[in-house]
C-alpha cells in the first residue's frame, strides 16, 4: 500500500466506515424482526386454510400432471399442527386427500373445479359426490366451483343447476365460492346454496386498500352480508395478504403486513364468531405466471414448507438479510480493489460511498429478481441489468482512482464505450416504463436496477448516441406522468420509480449535451476527478 503521504487515509477510512454503516442499516432495516400478538399457539388451532398440493417446482399446468402423495402427507401433517380443517379446490389428483386428512385429524372443505368444459366439470362433480359420501366423517362441507363466475366460464343458471345436483346426492352442506361482489351480480346463486362463501382480499379490490384500512373493510362487508343473506351463514372462504410483490396504490405486500392482516383478522373473526378460511397454506410460485410475482406469495408457509412466522413469533420482511449484506459487502470490496488508490482526498471520500451505493443497488435488484423472475427470459433480463450495474461500478471506481498500468488501460476502454452503457440503461428504462404503463398490473417496480447508472451518469455525463438518447428520453418523459396517473400518488413504489426515471431522463439529456460538446467530454475523460 502507498505511504500515508500519498494515500489519503483519513477521508478513505471515514467514508468506508460510513459505507459499511449504510449497508448494514439498509439490510437490517429491511430484515429487522417485528413483534406482533400471536394468532396461533400450540394450544390454539385456527379454523381452516386453503391447500394446493404443488411443490415449488410443480404447476397444475404440468404435462403429465403428477402429484406426490408423500408430499401431500407431509403437508397435511404440518397443517394439522396449526389448523382444524383445510380447503381444496379440485378433485383431479386429490382423490387420496380425504384419507390423508382422516389420518392427521383434519376436516375438509372439499372443492370441485368448475370450468367452461362440461366434461371436465361433470368428472369433478362426480368425484366430489363420491368422496363426500365415502368420507362423511372427514368432509364437513362441499364447494361447487371457485370464482367460476368471476372468470365468466359458466352462467349463473348453469352453476345453480350443478349446485342442486350435488345437494341431491350428498348430506353435507353445499356452497359456491366467489369474490363477494359476484354474489350481488348473480342473485340466483344464493337461494341454491346452504351457506354463502365469500372471498375478501383487500389487496385485489378494484380500489386496493392500505393495510390499516383492510380489516375495517373486511368487517364491513362481512357484516353487510350477514344481514343481507340471513339466516344463511356467511363463510369467509378466502382472506389474506401477500408477502411479496408490487404495491397496488396504497396496498403494500410484505411479510410484516401479511402477519398484521392475518393476526388481526383471526382475532376479530374469533371474537365475532365468524367462520373463515385463510389463503393459503403454502406459497405457490406457479401462480406468478398469471398474476405476477405477488401471486406466488400468499402462503402461511414458504414453497419449501418453511415457517414464514406470519401467524406466530417475530416476523421479518427479509429473514435472509445477513446473506444479502454479505453479498453487498463483497461487491463493495471488489469495487474498492478495482479502484485501488484514489486520485485525491475528495475521491478517497467518494470511492467507498459510491461503491456502497452500487453494491446496495445490485444487492437489492438481485433480491428482487429472485422473487419476480418467472422464466428464463426474465432471468436473463435480470442478469443483464446486474452486468450493466457491475460495468458502471467498475467504470466509476476507475474514474475515481489514480490510474496507472492495467487500471489506466481498463478505464480507457470503458470510457470510450461509456455512452453505450448509458444508452443500455436508458433502453432498459424505456422498456420497463412501457411495461409499467401498458401492462402494469402484474409488473414489479424495478427501481434498484437503474438507480445507480442513472445517478452515476447524471453526475458524470458521458456522450450518448444523440438520436437514440433523445428517443429514449422522450419515452421515459411521457411515461412518468402516465404511470403515476395509473398508480396514484399514494403508491410509494411508483413514486420511487418516477424519481429513478427522472434521474435517468437527466442522465440521457446530459449525455446528449456531451455528445454535441466533445471537447467537454474529452476534458472529463482526462480528469481523474468526478465533476459535481
């Protein structure tokens, strides 16, 4: 290491300390445990939970469709420690569920899947009737169809006929389950059922609700239905909150919010004597394909059947935060090693802080990508953005260093192509903005992926291809107010993306100015310092 007279040790060490504190604060702030009143205890079981038998590598769309009896046996054994009952949605592949439920002392709300194919529907209904009659001690109720009217696959009249058919052949109470508003849209269904089963999912409402208002909404709808459909019982057939995914208006998915909702709901439901079913037992990653990342993370347990602590114990939004802290620290260390000796006292202070910013953004984007990436194309896209951020981190680290030898050659190579890195970041920003404007419902906000390149090239302009940069800037500029209008100003994730987009817009415009002023760019390329 150079002597202290040449190496500005004091500002470097001070900045490094601040960088490490910032990274620790970031990841611990995301992962710190929160204490809430427990909903389930070893001596207090909850009523019912939705159960889909798919492991994290399975989907109902798999061909061939094969379930794993040993997995289902283990699943029900685990659920029996927390619940008295499970709800199922289909009979296909689940013919053995009643026997397993009996083995583990569980009751069943057994469901038949009703869709637009009458042959499939008849097969499901016949299997439902057979199981209900064969296991009267296990099957406490049967459900003919789930959100079939919501999906517009059958008419209300046809569905009512199916319900009457099942009622004529089983002794258990018979119901149909759908989003609460569809009971109003199809009044012919209520007279056909023995009890009314409603779905109350505040996150998915047409006007999504903040976590603080969600329980009040659930209580109001439940009480209104109780009066409207009396004397029939009302069962809340699905209610819950997602632990991961994109914010919708003021509705924020997180493990802590999932725990707040479910624990508060269980306390309220049991105080009021409501019958309920929580959605859902295990995270179902296959649902991300049709519902976006949020669809895969409604589970009380993870897809690996690990405890998420949403019903009891301290709950953390990011229980694996030490791993991400370690990864960010490694990226910071790599950036500092690449930079080597800073060129000045100011750069000695900037280098660790810029490195921490880049390391934090890369870590946040990697963590988000593990949640949102659904197929190989999205994994490649996520990897490309990681690579872009690493290039930018290398570029700025070398720009702040006293370059000599291989560092000087590496910097010259990166500096000559810096406009391409900016254009690539602008292209990514424009593509992501178009997705959030025209197909927003199931897309997450990718702010961590572009924050670092936007800030670096806003503060240190590089010459970008002029026409391309102007086109990308136009797309981003038009998209900012459009996506805010769609999301609402209460959506903090949307506001964060708007800020990142504004930074990217500024970087692109400064890149255009640098392109028409090459002398300025050349002077900055020759300077080891970073202009303000």
